[in-house]
């Protein structure tokens, strides 16, 4: 059952198609077009030819080609208060059979926050979604959404008012949205994400996926100062089509909320709409693990993950669900190499981790790269130096342990894993593999080398 979501915004109309109604299914289509819907709405009659209808016609064609069985279409500020909105909604239904649901400002803020939580379950702070017509704010913690507010601070609104002073943003937020201080400010919406992308590229980040990018607010403000004042940075405005009013809003948000971290999220309104279409059972699942499972589905048909988790837990490391999840993800991705030259499997998976839209956080991506490098490669320089800098020494040690354990599994039982044929026990301060099978001397030596690596890392963690 393929599901499509259409988001009608002030700046753009976008659509995404998901392969199934399971949380692990990926987008198989995602396209957006610049919107001139306001020009259509200002016409005397909406029963006419217009580019907006061409967009919907294209979406309708693709939906049919890809056998979409359900379409959910939502609209935001652009239709919320326009007198021609009912007529436009009627035209869309008459022409394409698509029902348009206009969200209130509070509904938009809430659904956007639900999209954020679906990808970052432990999100705690303020979600800020900037569009052309409005700025939605939502307070999130404990996997719940609390205070929400929609403010008329969209980029098109500010452009009409010619507002370039961040104090205007500060004052309007202060009047309508009073909350306690939070460490995190989550940036959602095309204009704010674009600033994050610009910052990422300017700093030559080795991680290419924008989701969960963490930025220091002081560094970001310094970057915005340079972006606005130095002539040599004007190329960014041209290349990225940066909206100067988005910078004004960004400054106002930082000044008001005083966050310790800015976190960019590529999950927002359409992901929130889609999340609400899932069953309660699917909503409870870990989206990262499920996306990895779906990705490597044909490669892990015989993989009994629970048995490998038991083996991992026998190492008596820190009792942490995040650490166990990191092991599971590394285990799954280590199997996602069946059609890749064995000499380049680590490089291939590392490239995948750096670019995939699976919603890893930064530390997960960095830890996965370290663990995959240890599991699939013998090269010491395969992990970029900038990646190691993201992780603490403790996180590096855990990632190395996970990689070493998976390497042992593949050396003892072969690269296509099903269930471990061995166990690991402690002999005093040392680790030993217990197996009924006899290993060639070379394999035995390599296994011992990895056991030694695990032992040294464990001792470092205990000191």
C-alpha cells in the first residue's frame, strides 16, 4: 500500500510517496515546485489554466504510475485565511479527486512537531518551522507536544513589511509564546534548512546529510554575520538563493530562546502527516533500525539479530539501549554488501552512512563509520579525521569494540551471518572465543588480535 502526502505551502507545493504504511519504508518519490498559488487565488475565476494545476496534474500522473492507493493533501497559511480557498479546494477535487485539508496554525505546528519526534524521539526543546506565510513554534519533550503557536512571521510576510530587524521577531515571539529555557532549538522548513545547508557546505562537512546537523549558535551567528557583510560570501546568496528574511527570523529565534544547540531537522510537516497515518504499533518502532532493516532486507533474511545481541551483551559493556542499537545497526549494515567488491565494502558503507536520508544523528553516523571501518576493513586511514573529532574517546572506544566483535563473527562464521556458532568468555582479564570448530592458524591469530583490541578498549573504558 503506497501512500502519498502533498504539502501546499506559501513558497512551494511538494509531494512525497512512501513505499508502504510501515515506518521503515523509504520515500520513493520526493519533489517540490515553487508555488505561485497566490497569483492564481487573486484571479477572478479559478476555473482556468494555471501552473499550479500543472503541478497537481503531474503529481496525479506519478501517483497513478506508481500505484499509490492513498493521497493525503494538507495546506497551510496560503489557504488558511484566503477567501478563494474553498473554490480552489473544489477545483482540486473536481480535477484530480484529491481532497485538500487546510490546517489551522496550531494544527500545523503540532503535526510538524510530530514529524520531528518521529525521527528524533528524544527531542527536547523548541521546534521552529519557518514558511512563507507563518512561523510555527512547538514545545516538545518526553515524546509529547506541549505549547504550540503559529505566528505571522513568514518570509513573505516580512518581505511585504520590509522587516529586517530581529527585534521585531523577538518582540512578537515574546508576546505570544512564553516558555522556559531549553537547550535545543530545532530548525525546520525550507528557508532555515537552507541556512543549515549553506553552513554545512561552507565548513566542508564530511557528513553530507543535513538531518540532525548540530550547530553552535555563536558559530552560526558569526557565520551569518560574514554571510551578510563580506562581499566574497555573496556567492552563497546566489548559489543557494538564501532569503534575507530567513536570516532575520533566525537571529530573532536565537536571541529569544538562547539555545545551546541548533539542530536541523529534515523531518517536518509532511513526515508528521505520514506518521499519523501509521498504526500505533508502527509508530512505536525505532525508525532508524527499521529503515536499516528495510534497506538490507534481502541481505538479512537469515540473520537472527537477537542471538548476536546476546553475544554483544556478554561483553558486559555499559547498559545502554543506544549502544545496543548501534551494534544492531552496524550488524545490519555489515551485511548490506553482497554485491560490492570485497576490497571496497567498508568505503561503500561509509559513503552510504555519510549520505543516506535514514535519520541518524551526527554521533550515530560518526560511530557507525568507525565501527564499520573496524568490521570491514584493515586500513587504518579509512575514517576521516573530522569524523573522529565528532566522537569522544569513550564513544570511539565503544565503536571500535562493536566493529571488532562483528569482524570476529564474520571471520569465524563467514561474511553472510545467520547466528553465532561461538560464545565469548572471560579467562581472568582476557577474552576467549569458545567454539567446537577448529580454525586455521591465520584465522585464529586474527580472532585473537580482535579479542585483544576489545580487551584493551574495555580496560580503557574502566579506567
